[in-house]
């Protein structure tokens, strides 16, 4: 039996949705899987050189806990379940959620998106940018993206995905 393969389709371009494909890819590569991530639509944001501006979008994500990661101990334990209707109408709520998520990531020693991408590339995870989406969103310069990205269409990705043991859509 040959090497196992994992194919991932990454479609989301927010800070919180950047973690699942990169964590799964790096873990699979560490377990000796051959891995390819196909970045399409908003997932292309994860390939940009500068990912520091990625935001969290709590709107439409009722499972997102809103615990405060700072302040007095009693304050940190409160789970602020804030309804979507309020999130949509409170100016700056997305910025607050992003700040809280970044603080939580830092407090827990979780690797940054840039670090996870580098780890994936060191483990030979292939990053493929959807050529059609690159053109659709008018990314004129590949200079915006990190080095080591392949550019191909969905048909090329299907060659790999069709032979994969696991295929995930994230």
C-alpha cells in the first residue's frame, strides 16, 4: 500500500477559518501523508504574504464562544453569548472579536497563521491557488502571495483529490 493522501479545499479567508486547513495539513504531513491544499475564493487570502489583517467574523457563527481572555480571573470565565442580531448592529464588534481571538491565540501559545504555513511548506504540503479565482478576483501580481504556491485549475486538483484517501472541504 502506498503513501496515504489528504486533499483539502480551503474556501474561507478569516482568521478563525485559516487554522483548520493548516492544522489538519501539517498534522497529516507529520503522519507521512501526501497533502495538497487547494485555496479557492476567499481562501486565497490565506496565501497572501501579509495575513496580519485577517479578521474573525462572529456573525453567523453561533458556536463561537466569546470569553474574555484578559482581566480578572472571574471576568475571564464568563461566556458572553451575544446574539447575531446584536453582533450585526454593534459598530466595531468584528474588531473586538478579532482582538479577543488574537489574544486567546497568544495566551495559549498557538502558532500564528504564518508559522503554520511555513511548517506546512517545510513538510512539503502543496499549496495550490485556484487560477480561475486568482483571475476572477483580479490578483494581477503573484507577488502578493507567499513563495512556493502553485497555480492551477480545479481539474488539476481533481487529479490529486480523486486519488486521495481523505478529501475535506473547509
